[in-house]
C-alpha cells in the first residue's frame, strides 16, 4: 500500500464518525495535528454541543455550512470538531475521553468556543458565534491568523536576541498583540519569561506582568468590594503600579464599589423617587467625578424617561451629565440622545 493511501485511510479511521459539522471536519486531535503539520496549516477547533446548543447550531447553519466557508477555511485551517452532544451514541469512548480532556486543557467555559492553534496544537486565539455570515467570519479568522504570524515572527527574533533586555522587550512587543483573555489563558509561559528576564524591573516589565498574572485572582474578589480594594491597594504598593496599570486598577476599584451600591437599589423600580435619591447618594458617597459621575447622572435620566415617563426631567439630567465632561465621547452620544428625546417630545405634542 503506498504511503499516501495509507495516511488517508489512517486519518479516515481516526475520524471515527461523521461529525455534525459535515464534510471537511474530523474529530481526532492527533490526526488533525498530523494533517496540519503535513499541509503546513493551523487548526480550527469547534467546541460545540451539536444537538442542544442554539448558538452552536446557529453558527453551523449561518457559517460552517456555507460554500464560502467550506472553500476558504481549509486553505489555512484543518477543521476539528470537539462535540459534547446530549446523544453520545455516535461517539466512541476514546473520542468522549479526548473531548473531556481537551475541554479542561483549553479551559472551555461555554459553547460554541472556537479555538485556533498552530500545527502543534498550541492555541493562539479564541472566539465564538459572530453575526455577518461566512464572509465576515473568514475575515475575522484571518485577522487572528495574520496576528499569530506576526507574533511568531517577533518571538523568532527574540530567540536570537543577544541580551536579556532585548529579548524581554521583543517578547513584550509580541504579547502586546494579544487580548488579555488570550494572554492569560494560553500564553502564561511568555509572561513568566519576561518576569525572569527583567528580574530587577529595570525595564518596568517585571511588575507589569506580575500584575497581569494577579488579575484573575483579584477579580475573584469582586463580590466583596472591601477585600477587592484592600488587595488592589496592596498590589499598587507592592508592584509600584503607574501609568495605564494604575489607571486600570483605580477604575476597577470605583466600578466595583458602584456595582455593589447599585445592587442595594434592586427592587425600587416601583418607587422611582427613592431610586433617584439612591443614585444621588452613590454619587455623593463615592465622591464620583468625571466619566463615572456622568454615567450615574445618565442613569437618572433613564429613570426619568422609562419609569417616570418624564421627558423634561430626562432632558435636564442629560444636560447635567453632558456638563460634567462636555468634551468626552460619551457627551457626544448624550447630545444625540437628548435631541432624539426632544424630537419625540415635539412629535407627541403635535399629535396631541
């Protein structure tokens, strides 16, 4: 038997059963990696619940089943379906075990989750259902693919760097291409490398990445504002945070406190006056300024509009919100919102 035919039969046997994704999809990870290595492609993994997950079925019907996707996706990706159906009768025991292990390894929290990996099965991006059909979805996937190519190019340069400082800077440049979720889920080893390479924080990279590694644990405390703020303040001091990192954590502290106080107002929809006073109390208690004060006054306008049906009060509060920070992007949107309410008010008057 010639080698090509042998390989084709081997892959077909590994695939096990017809995937819900249909033609072009396989369901064996090791087979996918072998095929990807041979064809010099990446792997697109669809973590799905094919017979129960509405968004999974929607993604399959709107994107994966379309000719454009069937034609374009295989140019860069081996298509791998990791299915968690209610009816497991069509899955072999080996595939069920593989799928459970992969869900843990790739930290899958919901379905559908689409993970892109290189030929070795090392992930570099994740996404899910998106509107727009197959053309938009292929564009979306290609952006990740091209980003990963740039990432790998910079990492390759870092491996040839002559000094730790140069290497750390290049790895930092590479990981800056990644979103925070992808970085924390899949690229922890590069964070660790930067921390080790900049051990004395002379490049201000060590503390930056120690902070990033602390964030998941910090946000586990968000339901307890007091503990969250205490730990956040400790990190500010320990890691000497400044710039964007300091701004981020200070914003997080304010948002956590606002969210906690808003929860105390639950159930007051039938008493809008008390709800309005509650919002005023939040502004006063937290001494809110800038964008946060603007957002809370906007909430008052929404209470006026939807609970009190008072357009004049809503317009007044939108104007108050704009005055807090008139040059902000939010102020521009609020101005448009105000004009729409005024238009609705005038239309209602003319009809009356």
